[in-house]
C-alpha cells in the first residue's frame, strides 16, 4: 500500500458512496414484476443497451488476459476472443431481430417456443441449472479471482475487504433495481473503466524507462515480430494451427453462438428491432476497436519494460504497472476504474443467472405467478449465488485457462444453437446429446490432464466438436421431430431464413444477402482493428490507409442497414 495516498482513498470512497446513492435514486419506482426486474419493460434505447454490453465484457479480468497474451505468447493469441466478432456480426443481421420477435425473458425460454415433448422440458431445466449455477458460477469466480490478483499486488491483504465492499454494493443495486439499475450503472462504469486504461497507458509510456510517445514509437519498431504480429508466423505450425482453429471453429461452437446469455438479455430490453441492431453495432465497435487502444499501448510497453523475462507471471503485469507507474490521485482513478469494471460484470452475471433460476426453474416447478414473490426469489438467489462465487473465486489461479475450459464444456452445443433457427428438423434431443457429449469429453480430458496421464492441449480438445455434432445429428434423426404446431407458431412469429419446408409451402427462404453482409461487416471491423494496431506500433501510413478504408465501409454498412 506504499503508493496509496489519502487522496486515492478519498476518491475511491466517494465513488462507492455515489454508486449507492445513485442506486437509491433510481429506485424511486420499486420493481413490481419479473419483466421489470430482468428486461426493464423492454424499453431500452440502443445507446444504453449497447454500452451496457461493452461494460459487461470490459471486466476486470479482461485487461489482465489481453495484456498478458500480448506479452506471452504474442498479440495473435487474442484471436481467441477476436474470433467471436463473426458471432456478433451475425447477431446484427439475424439474431438481434429473431430474439426480439420471440419476446422471451431469458434465452433459455426459447426452448418452450421452439421444441416440444418432455425432452424439451428436461432441456430447459437442465440448461437453466447448468448455466445459472455451474457455468455462471465459474465465470463469476474468475472475475473475483481477477479482482484479487490485481488488488493484492496494489493493496495487499486489504484488497479482500475492498472486494467484499464492492461486491456488496454491486449486489445492492442489482437486487434493488434489477436490470435497469445494472444497465445505468454499466453506462457510467464503462466510461470510468475506459478512462482508467487511458490514464495508465499515458503514465507507463511517459515513464523514465520509456521516455514519452516519440521514444516509444521508436522502441516498438525493434520489438520481436512474433510478439507484435497480427497473425502467427506460417512456419510456427503450432501457433498457426491454433490461430486457424480460433477463426474457423471456436466462434461458432461456443455456448453463445446465437447471441446467448447477457447479450440476449440486453437485446430483449430493446424498445424496437432497430434499437437492438444499433446497440449491437455500438457494442461491436467498442468491444473490438475502441477499448483495445490503451491496452495495446500498455501491452507493447510491457515488452519494453520487462523484456522477455521467464520470472514473471504474465497475468500480473497489469497490476504491477499500476502499482509502479501511477502517483497519488491517478492511482485513485485507476482503482475506481477497476472497481467499476468488476461491478459492471459481476452485477450482470448475478442478474443473468438469477433470471434463469427464476424464469426457467422456480417459476416452472412451482407454477408460481405472483410477480412480487418471483422478484423476491430472484433477489435471494442473487445473494446466495454471489456468496458461493466469492468462495470459489479464491481457488482460481490461471484465468486464461478457465476461459478455454468453459469454451470446451459447451463447444459441441454452438452448432445446434445456430441450426435451430434455420432448420426445422433440429429438436430438443439435438441439444441434449450435444451438450452432454461436450461435458463428458471435457471432464475426461480434465481428469487425464489432472492425473498426469496425458497433457491435454487445445488441439486435443477440438475433437470434442465433431464428436458432439455427430452425436447430436444421430439423436436428431433417431427421434421424433418437434410438434408441427410448435414449428408453425415459431415460424410465423420469427419468420427465420433457412429450411422451413415443413411449415412453409413453396421455395425455402434462404437470404444469403444477410450472410454476406455479416462477413463484410466482420471484415470491416477487422480492418479497423488492424488500423489501431498499426497506430500503436507507430506505422502511421498504414494506420491512415486502413482507418479511412474501414470508416468508408462502416458508413456504407450503416446506411445499408438504415434503408432495410
């Protein structure tokens, strides 16, 4: 705590108290229904829901991993999360509209509208439990672990007290005002967190060891290309094959391949389809381009400061830089930004998990229709869930590995989450068999790795995908299709593309234009992403060319969307 001044403590205290007061002010109209508590009466504007999405993904763990991956093995490793750009762009042209038309409270509720039979009821219960308890608990725990990893470097043991206070405030405004309170706090917290990253970038680059931006731009030119390359080297086969797996497989095999989770919850709060689309575009621009700018500078600066030391945990670089390069006042601001990033994400995870438990488990099992009681149950679940997450968070060491593990346990499901919107024959058994196959194979690999019988690499885990998809297809065609009346209702409500010949006479609807637009927009964001990488490496001519090209395409795509 040597670098923490009285001014820093005062700033942090003012922020925490202000958050409490803002939450109380926003609760002038008490929550009376689950619709208000979980989807804000479906009246959110694009700028609010889009910024809330970004704030949630701008978690306290994100800069740790992103900057750590730049340091080792190199910039290209971030394709693990950059690849989800393709998913998010498909959401713009397909799923943001589809989810809005269904009008569900949780993405899990889609099962009721899309499938039939006892198997659909089982699937709804299982996925609600799986994602609200197991999956969401691990995500929340790694966020808590990131908080501890950062703040113990800066504050020492007092970080545990700060974690408890920040968590209690987050749970206070989450349970008090529901998703509306979460989103409004997200909106404020995003700009605070973003400002904190910018301050740290300026402080590190203007330090004595680097000597300002002009010197920085000279020094980064001498960094090893394997650390700064957008793509891994073709002759480094392990890295290149990993990159190919990221861009060709990972993005469509995840548990949120059709949006999923908190993104769909935000889209369901939109007051119109257009707000959902614009909100997603705003999210994508921020998520992949704007928020990355300071992290790139910090990541490349860390290579200049620490060189290529084998004695440093790459996930501790971010907090070490905060501790070593920020003075009084600025330290307080960065601490506030980190607390804001933590609270924005943990509050979302809690509200999202609670929505599954209340809407898809408790409400169905108890046949409960009393709205006030359902809101009360949601609040109790949120508190109990977060206490469990606090305990689990103490046991997580490597956050990056947990990211990849969670992808593997649902990697076979993503294909069917997409296919269910475009092919009528997909049924509940498709998802059930695919997800159980993914879970069982992931546990098997985990045991092999843990016992030392075999070291399981990322490539070993890729075999989960074709096996799960194959088993899912076998189950699909060996079981009865979804009831025809359910399919007709779903088709008439959503009007999806693809093969719906069973409920639609004439030629099947295949709107390839939207697929093409999705990939054009993805390419556009990749161009903008590459432009800021060029900027952070001092390659200014490339920066201007790619930035201009990217902006032109972006304007064209926005006009095209507006005319549709």
